[in-house]
């Protein structure tokens, strides 16, 4: 029935062991080296990824710090610009007020000059009218120089009473 051939079994075991030794030497050692290299590469990649993540977090932190610093600087610049603008506005307002006062003073001076001119013109006209009235009243021409002195004296007295 079943015959067991021991020499065949031993031959197969030896062949199997020789085949395994050959496979071990030819395939398993290089494959295990490849797997070890692959595992080392994956480990290196993981370490590089962790380092890159750490670097990114550090860069993000630096970026946020710089942004906060820039926001602070921007606020300072804006505050400085507002202060400068207010100073310029105050300066313009002060200059405008001074110019307005100067124009008002000039207008008052101009009015005084015009008033003096008007008074002199009025005096001259009153003098001319008075001479005409005196000539008509007396019926003859009065000495012009004498009449002018009299009118000037009357005007001086009137101004002294003011």
C-alpha cells in the first residue's frame, strides 16, 4: 500500500535544505537588505517630514511674529501720520486766521485812509460852498486866501471839540 521510501524522503529533505540555502544566499539576503534599506529610507523620510513640520511651525511662528510687528509698526505709522496731519491742519488754520486778521487790519487801515480822503474832500467842498455863499451874501469876492484861513480855523475848532 503505502510504501515509505526513506531514502527518497531524506533526498528530498536534503534537496529542500540545499534549495533553501541557495535561496537564502541568493534571494533572502539581498531582499532583506532591500527591505532594510527601504525601512531605513522610510525612517529617514519620516524624520525629514518631522523636521520639515517643525521647520514649518517655526516659520509660521516667525511669520506671525513678523505680522504682529508689522501691524504694530503700521499702527505707529498711522498714528504718526494722523499727528502730522493734525499739525499741518493746525498750522494751516493758524496761518488762515493770521491772514484773516491781517486782511481785516488792512481793510480797517484802508477804511481809515478812505475816511480821511472823504473828510478832506468834504472839507474842500464845504470850503467851496462857503466861499460861494460868502460871495453871494457880500455881493463881492472875498479874498480867497483870507477865506481859506477862516474856514480852516473853523474846521480846526470843530475838530478840537470832538
